[in-house]
C-alpha cells in the first residue's frame, strides 16, 4: 500500500494570488504554482507499472492570513533565498504594494491524497 499526500495553492481561485504570481514570474520565470502535482505523481505511479491505479481524494481549505505573515511565508521559498539582496528587496516592495490593499489574504489550498496498492507479482 502506498499513500502520497500533496498540496498546493489554487491561484485561479484568488484574484490576489493571480496578481502575486505575476510578480513572482517577474523574479523567477520557473515559478509555477499552477503545476498540478497530483496529476504528475499520478502519471509517475501509472508509468512505473508497480502500483494499481491510485484512488485520489481531494480536500479544500481556505486559510486567512495578514499581509505581514504572507510576506514572511514568501520569504521561506527556496527560490526567493537564491535571489540577490536587491531582487529580494524589490520583490518585497512589489508584494507589499499589492498586499497593503488587503486586510486579510485568503489562500485557497487543495490537498490531494493518492492511495494505491502494489501490484501483485503473480
């Protein structure tokens, strides 16, 4: 039995995140929160031929945080740490301009649980 748990934000469900992602793209062209990791993992499980077709269960959650906490969250991303200090400062300014318009930022998350059995060897 294999259980695999994934999560990601759902930018298409938030006007704020759509705007924030455009800012992220400005500093990191490889940033792609829209990747559906459950589909990618599902394909990998199926192509390995070691497991039965996985059962997928999705759960949704909206998390409200204040703009300052959101900024701290962004600065936990590894790609942000790789930016020069000047680019980090510019990113912070761009995000704060966007975030200061918000009292709270709602982050819509999708959690996906993939469960699969190992194929029998008989």
